[in-house]
C-alpha cells in the first residue's frame, strides 16, 4: 500500500529545466564556449555540471567559479521573469493530498528553490523539502530519495517518486522506490526504461494513483 509521494521539482512541478540550460549556455558563451544540447544532456544524466565544458578547455578554476556565479545570476533572473508554471499543479496536489503524504526532493539550491516557490502555493501541500544542501551525494546517487524515506519513516515499497529525468529515475531506482516519469520535452530523449509508469502530464497521476 502506497502512502507517500516524493516529487522532483524542476520539470515536474515547475518548468525550469529549459531556463537552467539557457543560463549555463549564456554564461559559457561569455567564455567563448558553445554549450550544445547533446553535451548538456549527457552531463545532466550523470549528475555533472555544464562547466565541465570549461574544464575540458583548460580554463582556470578561479575563472570557472566566477562564471558559475554569473550563471546563477542569469538563472535567478529567468526565474523571476519567465513563466515557469505548469497548468493545474495545485489542484492535482490538493487531490493527491487527500490520500498521500507528500514531499519534494530536489537538486536545486535552496536559494533558487525559495525564489521559484515564493507565493506559488505548491509547498503548502508538502510535509518537507530536501534541497541539494541537505545531502552529501546528489542524484543519480540514491541518497536524496533514501533521505526522503528516512524523513517520512517510510519503507521503500510504501512510496512513489515522480520524476522527469533519467538522473532522477536512476536515483529512485537505486533507492528501490517505484518511479513515475512525467514526460518533459526537455528530457524526452533520455532512457526511462526503468520507470514503473511513464505519463504524458501530471494530470495523469490522478488516474493511476
């Protein structure tokens, strides 16, 4: 019997994946580097950083750090100026909250997460939020979702994870938690063969849960 749902954030509850890519691309372009989508996708699947491109070009670590900070600024600007909402999320969560306890497990920095969710009302349905500062190893390592189980004092078989990326699916799978993958155009080419369910939109959660 499932009692808990652990949600990824980016690409599942808010449409931010594209803008994080654009922020990385914009910052790396200032270093004269072109961040291509295929390179970025491969890095993201492994849980790496787009700034590995700068390392491949032997750019000094101090310069990389400066432009990484610039990337963060670009991303926060996008978060405040772009429409990142996903239709009907609050109504879906309201329905699910009648049957399940829910939480968010994200690789976002807490400062970005709070900027995203300021007055959005999504976290009102969550028991807790785990951001990247709350664990030592990020997705695809299973630690983030194992921490989620620990916070709920839950067994793996009592929980669903909802994800949109191969990296997140791998994290859930290695934590032995059934994973539902929501289609996202940004990650659609990734391998989701280990998912329990693959759905076209968050709306379909109500049909299968």
